[in-house]
C-alpha cells in the first residue's frame, strides 16, 4: 500500500494509496464519502448506494466508491448536484419506514443515519401512506436486542457472522419493504464476539442489552485504553462519565481499531469486563479489618517493612510494565524477593484461534522481560522462610491447586495492595486499595510482544493511589513514570531504543523479547 | 408481499423420501458451491410435502451444510416456496409496478370481500390460497394473476370472479 497515486477530488489534487477503494483512500486524507454498508473489515458489498460518486473519465458516470479502486489521474466528483440528489433520495428511502424514534434510541448521537440526514438531507417526509410495521425488541441472543424498524438493511451484521465468526446466525429474510434481519427460530446468536454487531450497526437497530438506556452517548468521555481481559490486550475505547451527584464510572468498552492486534473487533467477555472496574472495588484501607486513614495504613506498612527480615513481594501479571519495574526496584531497596507466579490467571482450553487467549493476564510478557521469576518452585521456596508477604494485586494462594501455598501463608504477616475485594485480600493484615487499570496510565505487553501505552481514563471522586505512587511512598526508588522509563531503558535491553512518548495509538512490536 | 418470516412447524421431523433422496444425490455433484444446493433442495421439500416447514428448513440446512439463516433467507425471499400448506388452488397476484399502477389492489380487495381471503392465507374450505408476489414478467398485460402456474392477463374483478366461479364448480 506504500505506492501512491494522484487523483483529483472535486477539482483538488490529493495523493492517496494506490489500489485502495475510494472510501478508504480518501478517508486517509480526511475526505469522508458517506456510506452505510461498507466496512473495512467486511469488504465492499455495494448494497446501500450511499457512496455513489461521479468519475469523469468515460466510465459509467456514477460508481459506488466502495468498489472503485483509486487510480492515477482519476477525477472524482463528490459534490455535484447529481450526487447530492442521489444522497437525498437514498436517505428519503431509508427514512420511509424508519420510526424516527431518536429521542429514545441508544444510537442517537453516534448514528450514521441521523448524521447523514443532518448533513445531506434535512427534507420533510413526503409519505402519506401507512408505514410498514416490523418487530421490535427482538432478543437475538448473546446480549443483542434487535429493532427491525430502525434497520437500514446494510447487512454488516449478517456479513460479520458469516465472514468473521463463521457462525452465520443472522440473515435478511423476506424481500422489498418487508425485508428484515432475523435469526432462524430457535437459533440465536451463539458466538463469543456477538456484541460486535452492535458496534458495526450504523444505526440503532442492534442494541446491547447491557448498555440499552444506560447513558446518552454524548455524555460519555472516550479514552483510549487496553483491555485487560486476556493476554491479547485488545485496543479499546473506554466510555466513561460522572453523573451529577454520583461517582465516575465506566458505561461500556468499544473496540478501538488496531491493525497490530485486534483489527476492528473485541470479544464479548472483554467488552463486558468493564463491569469489573465498576464493581466490588476496595475503597478503604484496613488494618486488621479496621478501617483506617491512608496515612495510618502506610505507617503500619512501614513498621512491618522495617521489622521484616525476609520480605516477599508477589506481583500480578496484570500490573503495568512501569508498576512491575517499580516493584522490582522496591524489592531491591528493601532486600525483598519478588515472585510473579500466577497460574490461576490461566484458563486452559478457553482460548480460540481468533482473539481470546487461555491466559487471562494482560501483561505476563513484562514479567519475563524484567526477569521476575514466575515459577511455582521459586515462590514456594521464598514462602518457606518469608516473614512478610506483600501482594501487589496477586492472589496465587486461594486457587484449589495451590492449597499448599495458602497453608504456608498461615502465620505470615500479609499486606494486600489490591483493587478488588476477594477473600484473601480482605483477610490480609493490612489492606491498601489501589487504582485499577482504567484509573492509571501505563504500558502493557501482549502475548505477541506488542507494547501498548494507555492513559488514565477514570478519575474517581475519592481516587485511591496508583501502585507506582504507593510503592514510592513506601520507600521505593521509582518516583514516577518518567523515572521508571529512564531506569528500564538502561536496564532492559529490548526497551533501550523505545521512546515511551512515541509508542503511538497502535503500540509497537518489541524486538528481542 | 406479506411478512413470510413467521415460520410454521409441521410438528414432525422432515427427511427426504426415497425418490427425493435419489434426486438430491443426483444433484449434489452439480453444485460445487454447496450454498447453491439450497434452492433445489427446497424445491424437493415442496414437491414431497407440498410446503416447507421449519423442520424441513433445518433439514435442508443440515443436508447442504449451509447456515440455517441462509435457508431462511431464500425460502422467505422467493414467493414460489410455500411456507404454509397452500389451498387446492394457489392464486398469485402480482404487486410490482405495472400491476400496482393497473390496480391489482382491486383484485386483492375483491378476494377479501368475496372469499374472505387475504394474502398469505387459505380459505376456510381449503380451496384457495392467496399470495401477493413480485413481478411475474407480464407487465405488458397487467394486472396479472397466476393460478396454479397458469397466467391470466389483463385481469379485472369481473374476469377474476368468473375464474373463481369456474374453479369453484370443480368437485373437491
């Protein structure tokens, strides 16, 4: 795609990728051609006719842009009266039987039909016959709710189930004005990527049972993030909002396009994993089960650290690269051992050959990169003579297979720096709540060695400290992200040439892992 | 055209009989794209059972290896496939442009008034069923009615009445 061609659009010359279809080619230089059915992951279908453009070179005068490759010298006209008329006509046709229920539609604010109507049409309805009624609130399974009346029959959802998941649950049945998207009776959506059809739908026909009526989309703040649901580390957009008189919370995750990792889609488990960020969170520091102030809790930890002869730190493979490095340096400072053993995060057989991995940890390759031991033997050995265990959001002790480790923990003072309630964390001698991944900035390395950076999305009303700050407050030498990177670039060879500020929205593949 | 997507259950599983099985086996190698087998398979079902039940669609999906939704699409798109047991005489009234402009609605209304028959339904005595269909290709002599595969052109209510009277006079 590196080859470029020069073509003219409305008389202005642009340089675009040769061979790409006109929608993609012109989008890359900031020119939008309206379309419903085309999607780069699903290919050109040419059914919606919204992307028709004029080409002044003797070919049939009007062609669909999605099926027309950019070529040298091409003269593309997007703004002629003829094209504008076609766009108005198509919108009028799409709106004949559309319910125009935007005030109660989840898609309002991010609806292609709504946007195009405002941009190209603005016409009044000329229809004086009864509208065709179709079915609403159809449960398609997989958390997808369908409204046949809002549908523009672009077929993206149908093509998704046939081309991407190859499960083919959806079809367009009937014909003409009765045509509608349907499932075969008794054969609902049954794949782990089904909710992508909600995101693919250009209008409000496919809605997510999880998100329906929860929030108007124009209130949502959209922050780029990385899914921590498994080792794939799909790029996501975190949509969050603080309602008046309430705390900030996440309303949904959406797939964020990343050609290095997930393309245009994410799995349903990952998409719904935002619930974990909202729920069951640790908020108050505890010493022996009694709520204390953060200062009191830190003082208690410092006392224990001062007295311990053989401290052991257990880190989580979900911690960010910077946090893991800070933890490593913290251990050096305090003469502590560090283990990254976390077999419980691996769900054997759960992965597939698409996006879902067996390993549910987001950043395991960073443990190896930093040389943090992940073996069971090392942890067992260290536990054998440890007199203080500080767990950084890792619980390798509760899993049934590791019952012997939990037995060894008895009698050892335990400090849990943790994001969520769980039996082990709640029963630690000291509990320090820490921020979860939507509340801090950091980097993770996925199972393919792609390093991604993400920013802080959610700021709670009463923020709990980020692990890096907490470790610094407890005497760790790494003061902030900048210090972490300065240290890592010297100490960790594959990161030597990495400029953390130039990682980019798609991340970068690390060499020499 | 009416909504054809509410499928009817036969209440029993479907399988090709010996004749249709032999025909299906003969057809199979002709369709390297197995999706294309759906339509001939649906014809075989209709030939055998008279109509296409939900169970039969599932059977066709299994036999052709197609998605259930693909069979569903084709069976509901083409009005030649009966998704209900049809009447003894199956009446198709074209609803596409020429016939629409030449007032096919008068014919539909006539059937509703005189036989209590609406598109997609069967008369109580089981004699007639009615389907509104897309273009039958006789636009020059619209409006067109097709009864049991036979075309009746330049129709009006009077001609339709006479035709129905003829068919009605047959012994059941």
